[in-house]
C-alpha cells in the first residue's frame, strides 16, 4: 500500500508525502471522564453513563502544504451485537509546521450507554480513513457495563413486582400490609412488547382494586401511557405506582390488578397481587 501511495504522490495524483508505514490506530483508551485517565477494564460503567473513547493515529500522510485530513466512524454494540448508538462520524484536519514532525492526531468520541440496558461486555469498532492517502485502518476495543441479565421474553409480561412501604424504599415488603389512610407503593417492569418503526413502543397499563368479596372497588385504565421511539430498542419499562387508601377502609385482604396493553403488538397481560389492610 505504501508503494502505491508513494507512486500516486509522485505522479501528482495526491500531491502528498507518503507515510512511514501503514495507517494505524494506536493508544486506544476507555475513560470515565472526557479528559481523565484511561480506566481500561478496571471500571464497570452503568446504564445511562457516558463512555469516552480516545485513540491516536500513526503513519498518516501529509500534503506538500503539510496539511493532514483524517476521518473516522465509531460504532458501539451491546453484548448481543445490537448497536447502541448511530454510527458516529468525525473528521480532523490540521496544518502542520516543522516542529510538528512527531505529532499524532488524538481522536475522542463519546458513547452514551442506553438506560435501561443489559450488563456485559460492549464492543467498540473504529474505522479510520486518511483522506490524503486514502489508506484505511480498523481497530476494536470494549468496555463493561454493570447491569441486569435480560432473559429472552417471547410475549408481553409483567415481572419483578413488589409492594413497598415508601416511594424510595430499597426492599420490597415481605408481607404487604397497610393501614387505612396509608399510601401503597408498588414497582414492576413491563417487557416483551413489540417495536414499530424507529423502535417505537406504545404501552399502557391500568389498575384496579378488588375488595375482600372480589368486587372491583376502583379502576383507572389507562393509568399510565408510555409512547416513545429510540435508536436502541428499549428492553423493558420500569414502572412505579402509588395509591392512597382512604381513611376508614375496611380491614381485610384486597387485590391489586394491573393490566398492561401493547398497542403495537396487540398484546394484553395482567397480574393480581394481594395485600392486606389492617
């Protein structure tokens, strides 16, 4: 390749100086902070965090006017190979002076980890092009995300349900018991919905309360609607709800009924969870 580049330069096709060797991507670093030190595999990132990738370019070509022109595309994918960002292009141009003979272009690229997202090793693929010599180079690296394992889901489902004492309580109640006048808190996930164009989702859920005799005392459907689109397919929806129990509510066992609707996939599912009022 170097011989071909030199021949083109000599013929005036490129009007450039040949590089000392093949174009290379070197000194790849993974950073938590844009200009911070490289963390390698010592740090696990979390969903929603931004990962910064840096690398240097070696053996680039210069024109007779000492100009440099480098372009690149960075891709990143989750542990299953699903892209988490659109291909991120960039370009760096510079006019060098004699004192810059050892200068190496430093490239930086930010990668936003989706939230929610699964845990595991995420891949980064770099494609580099020297616009003067038309040489190309590729390189790969990775970073690790600390997150949940996401088992495959074939149909709409409500999972990871729990009753809680307060909105921010870290642990679910072992026994869901409330007093009249309390506020009941619950958290759960909705998964298995289908996607439309641009990974669009349209999911709603409603709630009902059945009394000790099984009679439905309260219904709100839909109570919440989630309608969005994103580059990365959203794997699940985290849901939080609360409901005030009226003072004077009769003691006994009640049932919370949650019904989810996937409007794109034409799916419905419900769960029934008992709780006590004392």
